């Protein structure tokens, strides 16, 4: 058994996901404390130079599973290959991004390895050579510190929590090809239905503009979208707006939606029910616009405007446009 | 079609979470069926209605109060319910929970197994997927739309991914974990609620399902809680309530100059 940390780097649409770089930064810190190396593995087909940044961001060694059977993610195929690799490497800790892929893959892989798995983690501390892992529970209403007992330790890591390290583009790392036997794959992706237009992913967004029942009509989400467009922000929605059918569930922020940690969260016409606050309370800055001065959202807001969002939001959009033009 | 649905009882999402001595204090908690499990139950009912045949069996592992979750499912139309309960199960982590469920399922006939995509309490989002691995069957997680082939041998499932949906094809039996959006769960009728009031729900313990008591529960946990705390309260900040236009301009400048967001 080694003291190494292995980062499973997800490739989506021909590029490494940002959370992989965040994990390399945090993984480096953990590996130094444990006295091990930082390893990374990427799976796909025709990977080529796509895996090169893994060395730039700190991996000491990069493993590549490049095979037609790895082109599309499957939980079974990826589990078969990774379980073999992890069995050989015996790392102390395996990190995966808490993305839709990581969350789908990690439990099957952990079960195959007989390992424990801490989900959606936001902190790691090495204590007496052992790990203490921080993870929000009850959608962030509480924070748990957990420990694992079965090696390798495994964790999925939340996006936007750890800083991306400064890359060193001259840095190189030995690359090893992983022999691929995908085995029997029963569940297969037959089609990918993409959303029309480019959409900033909520869990990775730096700025989020969310709308709630205060918008009154689904068409009024256009106001939110305009402001988001100017800021390069993702669009979110409250449960009330989703339950009313104004927005698809994939937009929902809160306990039964997405938990987000942007630099700035702008809540427009959202009162701030407990289950909504749970999903966005850890944002760095919160800005709330609501007619009701007693709305609970103001209790967590760094900036607030008590007023009509139909008057406030268009002014914000124009003002930010001006600022960006000046900058 | 034999449909099995795994359900869990969890604190209501409107519940304020309290912490005492480093653990969640449940003395004032109101429990409900895990919201994602309600989508799982509803989907099971719809499949049965569509196919015109089938049995729906609910399974829940937990203390005595887990029976309430099972009764909620029976009240909307599931036929059978099994309560997995044993002192040895207490404190089980996701792996041990999935192990217990897998042992119980091996005593049942199943063509399709539903779970909620995660429990809204500890938020592991693991049990359904681990269960599929232990039963050596495929899974599709975070499903928002499900079709079953005419011969009842395979499924097409839509799952939510970043920027869209994946359509996954898998042979049955398989585990499906339900995401919000899959359907709109029905409410129980008064008649349904009354009918299950006195229903005796069978209990299966560790011995009955053939699980070693040393491989489950707190002692066997691969992941265990060291301490739970409440996140620091946020302090409320600058609130403006004078003129919408002037206020908007002020905050826009504060966001640029103080928060440095541009």
C-alpha cells in the first residue's frame, strides 16, 4: 500500500474538467502530508494532448486509458478499468469530481473495491497520518467530519471549493498507458440530448442569477437571463419557480436541487425558504432583491435591495454593461 | 413485472437541523418519505398501470418509524411492504445499507428496482448504485424519464448531465435512481390511508435475510461520522430600500468595488 493520491480526471467534450485541476491542487497538499506522490488518470479515446495539462497542474505521473470502449463514459466500463488500475497502484486516496459522471461512477467503483466513499466533499485534513474529511449534509444545513476505515479511501469532491493551482506549462510527468479491458457493459449511452445554446453550469459557475416566484410569469425569466448574459453567469431558479413549471428542474437551486458555491449569488424575487438557503448559503457573496423587507433571504445577504425587481434588475443589467464597457 | 422500490424516512426538508454533542439532534424532527423516493414510488405505480400487470414491493431499512414510510407507499397503491429491521443494522453506512437491501432482494423476485437518487438527510447518493453492483446488475442514476420496452426486457432512461440529458439503454433487471422531474407523485386518498392503518408489515431481521451482523451497522462502517456541526451563521449586510434605480446603481458599484466581481 502506498501513500499516493490518485485523481480521476474527467474529460468532457475534449477537455479536462476544471474540478480535476482543483483536485490536483488539493491532492498535492494531501499527498505531501501523507508523504506520497500525486497521480492522475484519464479515460477516453484519442486523448492525445488532452491529458498533458495534468502534469502542468501537478501530477507526478499520468495514467491514460485510451481505447474505443472508453470513448463514451459507462459506469461499468470505467469501473472495470479503474478497479484494475487502483488494485495495482494501491493509492491511499482516490479523488473523483462530484460531477454527474463522478457521482455515478464512484459508488460502483467503491463497492467493487470494498472501499468507503465520502460524497461531495469540501475539506480534507491529515491527522496522525489519517484523513478527516469535511462534507456538508442536509444540503449544507449541517457540516459533518467523517473518517474512512477501508483502504483505499475514496471521495468525490465538490466543484468550486478548492483553488485551481498555478499551472507550470514546462512541467512534464511520465505517462503510462493503462491496458484496457472494459468487460461486459450492459448500460450504454445511446444518445446525448444537448440543451439549445451555451449554458453555464450551475455547480461550476462563478456568478449565478436566480429567479423565484417574485417574477410572476415564466416569460419574465428573460430579465434574469439578460442580467446573467451580461455577467457571463449561470441562471438558477427557486423550487417555487420550478414547481410552477417556469423552469426545468435542472435549474433548481436548493435542497432538492443543486447546491452551489459561486463567488456571487443574485437572488431575484426569492423569499429564501430554508430548503433554498441550504443550496446557496455558502456562496461567497449574496445579493438579494425582494419586495418584502422581512424576507428571510435578507438574513443571509451581503447586499440587499428592498424593492420591485422589475425596476431594479434592468438597471443592474445596464449598469454592469456600462462598467464592463469601461473596463 | 416485479417492481421493488427502496424507500427511506428522512427529516422534512423544511426542518431546521439542530446539533447536540457533535451529532444531529432529532428530538424535534418531523419525518417524511424521502422526496426522491416519492418519484420512485410514483414511477413504479405508473409502470404497473401502463403494463396492466405487476406487483410493487416496498422495502425499507430502518427503525420502527420506517414503517410510516412504507405505509405512505402502500396508501398510494403499492401491494407489499417489507421492513428490514435489526439492532445490528443501526448506524449502517451506505455500503452496509446496500448490503442489507441486496440480501433482502435476493429473497424476492425483481425485474426493476427503484431508489431515490439520494436521501436528503446525509446526502450520500450512493445506496442505489452500490446495490446494483452487489446484485451484479446495471444501474442508471438521476433518471428524469423512463421507457420500458414492449417485451419488458430493457429500458431507455434519460439522465440529467451537465448541459443536457443522456439517453441510456440497459437490459432488465436494473436499478434506477429517481430524480425530480421523473413524474408528479400522486397524493394518497383518504380511503387509501385508512386501508393501511391497521396493515401488519412483515419484519425481516439479519438472520432472516442471511446477513452477518458483523458486516453491517456502526462497527462495520467504512465511512463514519466523527462530528457534526452547524455552519457559521452569515451576518446580514447592507440593505437599501430607498429608490430602486439609485439603489441598483449603488449595489452594482459595491459589487464591483467591494466584492470585486467584475
